[in-house]
């Protein structure tokens, strides 16, 4: 399974890369929304993990543009923004799931498995 992680926090990126790779996932990384959008549009991913507060283009814009360009890859927003209004906005922009930071890695994996099952 190939995952695109769009996250600008280097510590979170490193931790997620380690954890996801130990679970058998191949992970590509982007540190800003524009690069993430470009990677998602030229590569086939099974899942996209998307932060909201990103440089160059935020996660809401990135998600909306991907959906507007008919990229149907499941998107899990992983962000520090945890207000209900933020969750609603993320889901309305086209995200398939929304998980607030801090999070438990086991919950992230369970949500990923659920999204990946839908894609089969």
C-alpha cells in the first residue's frame, strides 16, 4: 500500500514515516500543499494523509483542488484543528475522515484500514 503524507512538521513526519513503514506501508512525503497536490495528481496512492496548516497552500485548499481534479484517493485529514466547525469544513471539502492531533497511532492505523477497505 502506498501512502502520501502531506505534513510540514518534521518530527511528526519522521515519526509517521517510521511507524507506517514498520506496518508495511510505502510512504511518500510532501511538506507543503502544492507539492502534495502535484504528487497526488501524478502518482497513484492508496491513501493521502493531509495536514491542514501547511505552507504555500493549506490542506483545505489542497483537498478541494484534488477533488475538483477528480482525484478520488481516500483522504484522512490529520491536524491540530479540532473544533467541530473545522471537522465539518474538512469533510465538506472532500476529506473522507478527520483525526485531530494529538492522536494515538493505533487509532490512525484503524482509520486508515477502514478507508483502505472502502477502496477495494
